[in-house]
């Protein structure tokens, strides 16, 4: 009973910005990492950005310098600030949380429902 609720997707023109949010709730013992993945039509799902509980970040080369991932550990929420958006950023974006469940104690690997980001040229 861990739930991830995503928000913030939508339609934006090239060069614009969006901020995605993902809030995790439920039986969570510890979150090791949170991240954002995306999948465009005809392409494999790829990691966009991730952040550990200690604050270490990782970005896909295609978004470095444009996207910023952050989190609020107290709220179990991760954000993705997307600036200078390009049409090739168009995809469904999925939130992911990895860690440990509280009851029962086992591995947690949860996914959000996905939010569509469309960037027009």
C-alpha cells in the first residue's frame, strides 16, 4: 500500500518550463532513491534524473543543464524542474521510488501512474 501521485504534466511550447511533482505515501520504512523516467512513443523507457536520500543526483546527458531534480524528504516528495524544454522531451514521465516497505519489511520499487509532457515546436 505505497502510492505515488504525480502532477504537473501538460502542454508547453518549446523553450518553456514545467515542474513535475511526485508524492509518495503509505507503508514506507525508508526511501533510498527517487527518480524520474520517461518513455516516448517508439522508444525505450529511460532514466531522466534521480536523487538519493543523501542528495546525490544523476541526470541523463540529454537533460543536463536544463532539468533539476530535488526532493523534500520530510514530505516524501520529489520534483523535476524542466526548463528550456524541447520537442524531443515529449514523453510520458514516470516517478519511481526505491527503498524499503514498513510492514512487511521488504523491497520497495514503486511507480507512479505517469504524466504526459508535450512540447510543441
